[in-house]
């Protein structure tokens, strides 16, 4: 049964769209799409639902049924789960599926899955016949609060993440928190790192709500779950509206990601989930902020306390090579003149981008994090 629906509008002129958040919403997907894509004239319009076998087994039938009853002709394409599917080969597979179904400019691509499916399907939608309508139905917490919003799509190439990509805003995002019930607890926690990040960079009151609700958010019993998802989307949307093409302010969404990405890379993406790496990276950023006099130690303590309550590791594993991490940071696309640039927390609820941080400061902060006793 559909309960209260939260609507967040992303205001981007003629690329504006709604994000709907509500329990049971998956069963109204077709009607919500029809209302927005065609002013009701969805009859005969083709939809390609892109998913992975596991997610399709859970939610594919409900999605197809909902689309068919709203008049869409439904086709589906299955891509194996996992980051390795964000590849040129998967793009070609989906182009083939669109070609085989004789997709035309009215065809809509629906991504049903986590960030991997969303980024991949979005890129295919961005490029097939120079742009098809695209709808996101994210099923991981990370995808519901982050990757489905903002229009970044893309795939990996060689060893580089997201090297090939396009900005292509969805026409609609439909978030059904009930889908999180089948998500493994580790993946749920992982997505919460991004939620905590929003509190740090943009909203102190939200940060304090997260402190109170963290257990209920982890086990999905919190009555605030849907509103926390919706508010996370709102906070991201407000940033994207100001800097859609990632030319300045949008970098604040990368709080914790600079060291986080380096940790994912030095461990060959095998040790940490994205959120676990970002949690460690947020602590690194707080310690770096302390070193350069921007972050107050008591704010670092608040961040660490919440991350710990959510079950994240905050101490840096001493077996990681600091040399390797520092080398990766110097190569990071955000670095200038060899100094990596960091998003730093000025206080809980406010972060600023583009602080150049000398290597010696970085090393000292990371060293402190390996001996962390907070
Ligand atoms: P994911 O898509 O790999 O999903 C994680 C796992 O959960 C997969 O095995 C998936 O099959 C499974 N799963 C998904 N939904 C499920 C459900 N409801 N029940 C049970 N299992 C389910 O990982 P993710 O964390 O969602 O996304 C990571 C990707 O997102 C990365 O490629 C990253 O680069 C990208 N990303 C993109 C943006 C953006 O702005 N476009 C932002 C952040 C991350
Ligand atoms: N995940 C960062 C962004 O969308 O810009």
C-alpha cells in the first residue's frame, strides 16, 4: 500500500524533474511516468528496464506490471551485478537491446537497481540516438540518496573509474524505501555514510536527527526513514541546481571522497564498500581540517561518534601504504601543483571546497588516523 509520498523537485529549467519517495511506490511507477513523460499518452511507448538478475527477481515483475498497466510496451535487459559491469561491453549490450527492440526517440530507459545499474543505464540513455528519456528506480541506499540524483552517468574504462560519461538528468526518480529490506545490512550501512556526509556539509539540524535515529535507520525501523531519504535528495538537489556541471560548488559533495577514493584504489576495490571508504575519508578530511586550522576538534569528535554509532571503522589500517595513498592523491583530478585539494568542514553543517593541502600536512593527518584512539 502506498503511504505518504515525499516529492522533491530538482529545479533545472527544462531539465527539471521530481524525485518521489514513498513506501510501495514501485507499484505506481507506470502511472507516475505516464503523467510526466507524455501527459498521459504513454500508450504504445516502449520502455527498456535495465536491471541485474537478482534485483529483477525481486522487483522486476512489479515494475513490469506497473509499466504495462500504464500502457508501456516493456522490454528488459539484465546485466550482472558488480562494478565490473560499468563497462564499454555492457554499454554495447544495452545498445544492442535498444536496437533489437527498434527503440525510437519516445523509448524510455528505466534503471532498476543500485548505482552501477543507474550509472550504466543513464549513460546508454544519454547517448543512444543522442538522448532518450531516463527514469531512475534506485534500490540501494546509496543510489536512493546519491547516485540517482544529479544526472552524472558513466562507465569505467581501463583502470579508471567513471572515465567515460555524460551529464544526463533523469525525467523522474522513484524511491521506494521498502526495497531496502532485501539489501544486505553492510550495503545499508554503506549508503548511510553519504547521508551523514549531507549533515556534515549542509545541515546541522539534520546531522543531529541522524544521531538520534541512527539505529532505526540501520535496521529500517525509523519512522523518519522516508523523510531522511527525501531530505538527503533535497540537500543534493540544492547543490546540483547551483552547479549542475560540476564546475565549483558541487565538489562539496565529495567531502571524504578524496582519501576515500584513494583507499578504494589501493585496496583494488576489494576491502571496503564505497561508504566504508568514504567514512574513513571523512575522518581523514576532518583531521586534515584540524591540521590547517579549519575544523574544530570537537566537530571531528561529533563526526567520529556518529560514524562509530553507525558501525563504521574510523581508524586507518596501518597496513595501507601512506606513500601509495599520497601518490594517488597527487594524481587525483582535484590536485593543483602537486597539492591535493580537499573539501573541509568549517563546522558541522558547513563545508567548503578546494582547499590545497601540502603533502606534509596530509601525511601527518593520515598518520594520526592510523593511531586513532578517539
Ligand atoms: P551496486 O549498484 O553495485 O549495488 C550493490 C549490491 O547491492 C549489488 O550486488 C546489487 O545487485 C545489490 N542490490 C541492489 N539493490 C538491492 C536490493 N534492493 N536488495 C538486494 N540487493 C540489492 O552499488 P551502489 O553502492 O548502489 O552503487 C555504486 C556505484 O554508484 C559506483 O559505481 C559509483 O561510482 C556509483 N555512484 C555514482 C554516483 C553518481 O552521481 N552518478 C554517485 C555515487 C556513486
Ligand atoms: N556524487 C557526487 C556528485 O554527484 O557530484
